[in-house]
C-alpha cells in the first residue's frame, strides 16, 4: 500500500512515521518542508519529498500513485491568520488528492462543538469539513482527539511543569470544563488502523478519548500518578490573557501556544459519537493514570521520540537550510580554543551536549535570566530544554535555540528563537585541533545595532566561558573514560 504522510516532523507525525516504517504492508512516502529534519535512518523503500501543502506543485509528485494520505497539518501557535492558512492548506491538499486519484485521507483533528469552540479548535473542525467536502471523489476518516497525553506533547508538558513546580495552583474557573484525554500510543493505534477500516459512508468521524473528567480533576489525578499531592484553587479574576502569560512563564510553551491552550480550556472537548467503538473495537484507550505513568517513564529513560516544538506553522519553528544570512551578518564575535591532545569526536560530543540539564557552564545563571526576560516578552525562554541530553538533530529545540545545521564531527549551528531586534546564530565548528565559536548577529534597524553594543559586555563573559566550558567538559569526560590528554 502506497501511503503519504504529511507532518512527519511533528509530534504525532514523527511517531506515526516510526510505526508505519515498521510495517511490511506499507510503502511510505514523507512530505516535509525540510528533509534534514527527519530523524533516524530511512529504508531505501521510503520516499522523501520536500514541499508543503501551500505549494500544489510540490504535492503532485508526492501523491502520484498514493492510495492513502495522512493529513497531520495545522497551525497551532502559527501566528495571525491561522484560520485562513488552515483552510487554504486543506483545500490544496484535498484537491491534489482528488487529482492524483488518492482513495482515502486520514485526518487527526480536535474534539469540540463548532458553535462554542475556541478559534483554534474551530479551525480544526473547519479543516475536517473542508477535507470531507467531496465525498463523491475522496473518502475521509476523521479522528477527533482532545488532550493528548505523552512525553513531549504540549498539553502534557504544560501540565507536568505546573505540577512539578507549584504545590498550590491558582486556576481560572473554567478548569471545571470537561475533557476526555487520550494517550498518544492509543492515538497512533487509531491512525494505523484507519488505513484499513471498512467504511459504510465516504466520511466517518470518530471521536476518541478515555474517561471524561474536568481539567481540574485531570491535573489532580496526574499529580497522584506522579506521586505528588497538589492543591488547585479556582479564582474568578484570572483572565485568559493573564493565564496565558502565567503558563508561558512557568512552562516551556511560548505565549502564542499558551494562549491557544487556554482558549481551548473554555470549550468542552468530549466525545460526541460512538464511532470509535464501532469501527475500531480492538482499541481500548488506556486509563488516564496509566498514560501519565508511561509518559513519565519515557522522560526518565530519555526516550522522547518527538516533542510539541518539533514542527510548527510558525516561521521560527522551521529550518530553511539556507545560510546566506550568515554571510551578511553585520556583527560577529569569533573565539578560538585549542583542544590539542583530545580526540575531535570527544570535543564534538561535548559541543552537542550544551544547554538543557547540562546548562551553559559558569555563567548559566545569566543565560537563565535572559530566558526569563524572553518569556516575559512572549518568547520561548530556556525552560524548553532539549529532547535528548547528549544527541541533537536538525530541527531540535535547545532552550531558546533551534538546531539549524548539524554536520557530525564538524559543525553545529544554532539559530536564536529568543525575542531580538534582529536575527542571531551561534556556530561551534572544529578546525583541525581548534574549536571555533562564532556568534552572528543581523540587526533590524538602529534598535538592533544599539542592542548589540549594549549587551556586548555580557557577551564577552558568556561566550568566552562557553568555549572554555565545552573544551573542559570534553577533557573531563575523556579522562573519566580512561583517556589522558597531552594538554589541558
């Protein structure tokens, strides 16, 4: 069966990719904006097509000969005009599927009623309606899920950080709103089975979820599953805007995503039909506490396959693979440090482990303060951390950076996702037995130039400490492993 998967670098899509690649009855194709963001080795039978749903010309070759197409695309946190963009994307994809003779589209949307849904949830519903608009030419299996519980999902990461950091939480009154969470593994089971299910009609809408509970109950039950006791105090004065700023400050998500999540809290997201049991009787969603424990175990083992920030409709979350901007950078801070006597691979392993739990060496506290200021300005901050503490891949998010380029053993390029009056990159490159660290800055107007000179004294501290810290970390690990350097 020829299958096309869109959203393969996203949270659910990245995990579905691994499921489908493991099946002998599937010949998988992937449509991605940037092939370098795909993790892991792909079998020779897998086809990779670069393009997106806003480019009909790129859809045609990817869909040629395809029988089943997964549509896992949406614009959560993607900035303004997301409803228009979601609609345009769905129309392009639907029409391209019809032109290519695709038999069935499988779409994962959100639970909720259109009449009282938040803007993001309403857009997800309208996307499903758009994909279903040509039942004479295209089948649609429309799965609708609420809060997805899994290591790295936006909803779970918000909930986990709140529970771990706050023994007592004040919450808006709409935490009494009902929802039906579901584990990510169960979502994947439904998605895989959807390709083979027999349909009575051209369009089937199947609502999926475990037991119904309020958001308040969900937080308290998750806390118990994590071995913690927490108190929730609803207050009537906590507005959506204040709640969004609070989530953005305490949790890894930026303001735009926090705002979308808070708006979603005000709408009931409960199952409206029994089609999941009718068409997928073999799937029995795991109890809520079990899904929480599974997620925590994955985090403890460092087995987070994908995260909420892996892909997004937002420009800042994508990697374009171009470096022309580096050549035109107005300001550069270049530092060099010899690592003579150390193996190059040991140094590059240290390069790849910066940030996250490892931190930013002696002046880590300055980086953290910068992260707090970034959060207050609506940015990502540093508490986004990293997916894996030792390894990186193109597209990974690392505190308030993203991995723009990674050439194993040679070069790591990070692009800043903090709020800045310009664009910034940090490059760590190996040249012989020398580590070269370069900070690039492309200012936006006079404010950007003023920013560079105002913060230069701090840069001289943190950047000189960073390159020293990387070499020292490599030295320490090399010696702990039984090696002996000729020079320190």
